[in-house]
């Protein structure tokens, strides 16, 4: 099976679209969780745990995407 550049571009486009959608969703959930946390003063420990539960995957996902881009750029530069 031969390699076609158009298939690589298609895969990259799909991966980029999925990444943007997932990061957008995570940012929205993290923002909503922190807004709920600030609004609910009585349930502070529980709300804080929920807020960090939504923020942690966002940060880890962003770190993973940046690491992947760094490795791809390093590989392309060699």
C-alpha cells in the first residue's frame, strides 16, 4: 500500500478537529465548574473537588497535545 500525502492531510485534519472540539468542551466544563464553585459557598469542598476534576484533564490534555506537537516538530526537523 502506497503512502498518499492527501491521506496524511485528511488524518491530520480529523485529529485537529477532534482536538479542538475536545479542548473546547473541557475549557467550557472547567469554566462552568469554577463558576459553580464560586456561587456555592456552603458546599465549598465538594465543589472544589468537582472543579479540579474538570480542570485536571484539561491541563493534562493540553500538555499531551503540546508534547505531541513538540515531538512531531523535532522529528520533522531531523
